[in-house]
């Protein structure tokens, strides 16, 4: 086994009855990588994470974590997990939840206490560590779940939409922590449906749709590869109907965004000239005009739509 | 050798899980109180006014309380955890499904043994004597483990409603106490009655308890113990095999 490989996935497949939830996916995550698993709801992200963390069994194919078969005790031992919908034990205190996890991972008590205290400090939970978890806010609970995943000091961390539905502060705290961990050399597998999050955090992103991987690359490369989605954002001092704009030479599609229009084009330079000509010949004034690079979201939409047409 | 190390490691983690179960179970005070009071009242309602001797009543009372308490935690822990959304996290820890099952059974076992000490003390206080306390203790421990495993079998259907599981287990538990020689001793039952009694694991514990306290057992002690052991093995194997299949479907 290649020493540089943290997660190796080969032909991983899961059926729920007739539904092919994860469809023969293969990919490799390198050690020390912050790997994003990006897809719309129902794409198969959670199902994939559950197979990788050994909570459910694959129907075909398999995966290994640091060379250990996914689902084996050894693979679980080296991994930390933040499931999509998971709670700590509400009747136990935050501290007792943390110590329970460390015992289940066989971490020596003194080490667990030390790391537990420092994690709770980092996550701003230390003053509330002896309170029962049922008294925690949603953000506090999620931060505790993250501490529980880290108390065993895992080499590989799996997080299934860890910031989804959280307040901005908790989400920021978690993202900062992930970046810090990654800088310290931990491998992180992060699922998300949030483009910005993937863009900010991830070294590489796999885009999954309907159980299949449609692209894997660095966010920047995915963005640039979607050449068809350059756009120009424009606003005028008066109302202009989208039907008019779509007839301007070079415009492919028009999207209304509040008081602005986004015009998709293959050639933004020429479009800017046409727009200026149009407005002067119709007595309009251009209030703002921006040329936009394709966003990761554009790449994502383009890739998942292409997939939908083929499927 | 490595296998032995893993077995020890997993056994240790079962204990961790059992301790967690007990802590959480005790935090649900009313459930605990009900679990203790229910068998006591049930017992009293069938014995009061019958002018029964203390040494006849105590073995029945111990059997009844042991059966109800040892089957109280193990059926509901897994559905509880699934409903509370703690199960997936637990399953992703380096523990086998068997380890989780044994942990839940141990919690129920400890609760059963702990509470059953009370009617035993009551009996001693009222003057009963236990002729062979080693056999009696052994039977108590084995039976508690057997009943706790049975309780776990009730939680196999992958429903995440603890109340549904409670209903399933009550439907089984309730009749069992009437066919296990608690209210009517085995040798006073007709042949068909005895035949039914033999399918209940509680019968064998009650028989040993009657042997040790009343001095009148129906079956040889060795037979009682062996049958209890066989039931325990059966329930354990069924629980482990089937939870393997159903537990992942709960999350
Ligand atoms: N336990 C289950 N039983 C049946 N279908 C399921 C189950 N879990 C997920 N699915 C289906 O599998 C597909 C993938 O789901 P999931 O992995 O949860 O997607 P994601 O996490 O990307 O939103 C969806 O169509 C979902 O409805
Ligand atoms: Mg999901």
C-alpha cells in the first residue's frame, strides 16, 4: 500500500432496494489532504461516509483507511467521525461524553483528560463542561461532537456537513479548527453542499451527483475548466426586460439577480462593448458593470446538469 | 495471540458501554421506579390473601423481580440510541456490533442482579434460609445474564420507537411469569402445564430457588443450570447474528 494514500476507494457501491445510492465510485485521498465531497441533497454523500466509517456495509467494492479495510476495528481506530445527524448523550455532561469516547478508543485516561480539556478550551466549551448536554445550544452540541471526534487524536477525520444549519460563529470556529488540523498534517474528508465552504477549505473537491462522481480536481481548476460560464453582471438606471437583453449579440442566458442582470456569454469582452452600445442607443445609463469569472457554483451546476442530461 | 488481545480490548469496551447505559438509564428515574414496582405489585396481586408460606413466596418474588429487572434495560437501549441519534457515532467507534450488544446486556444484567438482592435480603430478614448459597448465587448470575440476553432479542426488529419495543417485550414477558412455577409450583401442574413451563427459562431459575430455599426442586440442579446455559447461548447467538443485520438499518 502506497504510504502517501490516506483513503482509497474502489468501486464503492450501495443499493437501497432498487435505488442505486452510490454507484461504483473510485477515488483516492492523499495523506494531509483536505478533501471535499461536494454534491446536492440526495447525491450519496452521507451513504459514502457511512461506508467509509464502517457504519453500513458496501454492496460492492470497498475502501481502505490508511491501508486498513474500511469498517475494520483498525480503520475505525485511526478515524474520527462527525456524522451528519449525530447527538452526544443528552443526559451526560459534555465532559463525560468526551471521556466516554476516549474510553471507547482505548485512550489512556491522563492523555484523554489533557486533550479533552484543551479541545473544550479551543471550542469555547470548557466553562460548560460539567453541564448536561441537553442544556447546550445547537452550535455548542456540534462543537462538542467535533471534540468527541478529536479526543482520540485521529489521523483521518470524516465530517458529514459539519457546519450545515449552524450559526455563523460556530461555523467559523469549526472551519478554523479544520484548517488548523489540516496544517498539522491530519487528513480531512469533508462533505458539504456549500460551494463557498468547499472553495475556502479544500485542496481538492470531488463533485458527486446521483451516486456518481462527475469531477475531481482542485476547486480553482474545476472553476476554470467550466469555460462556457463566463458572465457579465450589469445594472441600468431604468427597467430593462430580460427578453430584450437576451437578444443582444453574444448573450447565451440571462439571470435576474435583484436589481442586476447576469448575462452568460462565451466572450465577455465583446459583450461589454455590445452592452455599452445598446445602452447609449436606447438612452439608458449603465450603473454598474462587472466581468465575472466562473464560480465553483457555476462549475458545479454545469457538471451536474451535464450529468442529468446524460443520465 | 493477537485475537486474545482484541477480545480483551473489546470486552473492556463492552464494560464502558454498560456503564454508559446504566448512567443514562438511571437518569430516567420514573422508568427505573416503574421497572421495580411493577413486578412487586404484580406479584402481590397474585399472592396476597392466599395464606402462602414465606419460603414459598420468596423464591417466586426473587424470580419475578430478577426476570423483570434483567429484561428492562436491554430491550430499549438500542432503539433509544437510534431515536436519540447517538447510535451512528457509537457504531463508528472501534467496537464491534457484538461489543455493543454485550455492553447493553451487561447493563441489564447488573441492574437485575443489583435489584434482586433486595427481595433476597427481605427473605433472610423474614427468616428463610438458603441451603446452598453458592449454587443459588451461580443460578442468579446465570439467569440474570440469560434474561438480559432475552431482553436484547426483543430489540432486534429495527423499529426506533422504544415504546414499540416495550410492547413487544411486555407481550412476551407477561405470560412467561404465569408459566414458570412462580405462582403454582411445577409439581402441582398437570403434565401439559409442565410441558409449557419447560419452554420458559424463568422456570429453571425458579426451580433452583425453590430447591435452595424450600428444599423442594422439581429437576436436578445440574439440569436447571445446563438448560439456563443453553438458553443464554441461544439468545446471545440470535441477538448477535440478527443485530448485525438490523442495527445498520436503524441509522
Ligand atoms: N436508509 C436509507 N434507506 C433508503 N434510502 C436511503 C437511505 N439512506 C439514503 N437513502 C437514499 O439514498 C440517496 C443518497 O442519500 P444520501 O447519501 O443521504 O445523500 P446526501 O448525503 O448526499 O444528501 C438518496 O436518494 C436517499 O433518499
Ligand atoms: Mg447527507
